C-alpha cells in the first residue's frame, strides 16, 4: 500500500511539475530606465515585460523561457504621449493601445494611429498591450509595424552605452526580431504630425477582431508610401504615384511572395494586398 501510495505521489508530483503554467523565472520591477538596462545587461536571457499579452502566452507555450523578467510597469518615463518641438508625436513605449486611442494629441496630429489601435483585438488586449510590445514582438500580423513604416516613424532605443534612433524601415528585421538587441530597450516611437499627409489603413482579418490575413497602411504626400503586413516576415514597403492604376502596377511589380496557410493561399493574399492597397491609397488621397 505504502509503495503504491509513494508511486502515486511521485506521479502526481511529476504531473504537477509538468502542468505549471510557467517555468521558474526571476522577476524584477525596476523604477528607472537606467535600472532596467542594468538588469537586462546583467543576464543574456533576461526579457523586458510590457503588457505581457504576447510574452506570457509564448512562455506558457514554452516557446520562450527567459531566466529573468524585467517588468517595465513602473517606468512612468515610458508612458506619456507628448508632442516634440517639431510637432511630431512621441509615443512612450509603455503607452497602451487604449492610451493611443484616448490621446487628444494623437487625434489632433495623426488620427490614423488611434483609428488603427481601436481595431486591434478587444478592449482587454488594448488596455494591457503597449505600443512598444506591439512593435518589439514584430508578429507579422500585427497592425502597428506596417503603419509605422508607412508613416515614416523613428524608434529610439536605449542601451547602457546611450541611445540611438532607427527608422521604422530598418527596425523590423524578421519574425519576432527587431533592431532592439539583448540588453536594450525601445523607449519611444516618434511619428511625424500628418501636416498635409493623408493616411489610410485597410485590413482583412479572421473574424471581426481576429488575426490579420493582410494589412495595408498607406500615406500620400505627393507620392504614395504603401506598407503591407502579413505577406512577409517584415512589412514590405512599396512606393508609387498615388492614382489607382499606378498603385496596381506598383503592387504587381513588387514581387510579393506571401505565405499560404489555413486562412488564405499565397495567391489570395497577393490579390488582397493589391485591392487593399488601392483602397488605402484612395482613402489617404482624400484625407490629406
Ligand atoms: C488575443 C490577442 C489578440 C491580438 N490581436 C492583435 C491584432 O489583431 N493586431 C495587433 O497588432 N496585435 C494583436 N495582439 C497583440 C497585442 O496588441 C500586443 O501588442 C502584443 O501582445 C504585445 O504587447 P505587450 O505590451 O503585451 O508586450 P509583451 O507581451 O509584454 O512583450 C512582447 C515582446 O516585446 C518585448 N518588449 C516589450 N516592450 C519592450 C520595450 N520597450 N523594449 C524592448 N522590448 C520590449 C518583450 O520582451 C517581448 O519579447 C493580440 C494579442 C492577443 C493576446
């Protein structure tokens, strides 16, 4: 009896160990960016934790297993949305998608940011998910990467050696890979005020609030800048004259090579990209 009981207890322990949601991980909650950078620099396998909407899920699936989580929640210097001297918007990396939607400065200077943020997932995700987390995770189906590329945004990255800026075009390097290297933090995203630039964003998603099948962001200021998401590991930038025929021609010449999956074939995604690009540019033309 006792040996059987011991066996069962061992099995239960094994099951319990296997069933815990997360592997053991250290947790730190710094009070300044400098302290956060020190913590990130001290351990190669430390990861920044923003809203946790992606990171905690991938940890639960054992796709990522950081040794240390450096929670950015108390870094008030990373939350404000402000206006720079040149009139551009400075979005703190820890500004949530809901902060972007509610910001009077965003509504006044670059309303497309609020419009697109309001279409992302549901209110719970928007209340927790941050601008920094959205671009740093660089999930190819996320809304903000193509929007930032089309808008000509600039990312500020801090490390222990100082800060540097990277254009959105150079920021996205691959699936879940960006110009932020281990030990660094994205601190803010700067987006030029619209001025005379018109913006458009069209997407086709799985269901109303679901994953993107194709996302297209466009700006028009003389020429059209079209950034396409979900068709490659990083947003694809295409420039064109802003009339419908030129946009179609530019999209056909762009050599898009999208993936096929359960939500759509490569051919369907290529077709969607062209249709959505024409619509996004037409919207941008009329809103500039
Ligand atoms: C159910 C669901 C549906 C979703 N649907 C969509 C959608 O349709 N479109 C869309 O765009 N998004 C979608 N998202 C993503 C969501 O909008 C968040 O942007 C995303 O989850 C990451 O934001 P976060 O703040 O939670 O980051 P975290 O999950 O905390 O972090 C994500 C990654 O970024 C890194 N990171 C975060 N902040 C920084 C920083 N300042 N510097 C350096 N690295 C940093 C982390 O280390 C981690 O690797 C969805 C999420 C969920 C859970």
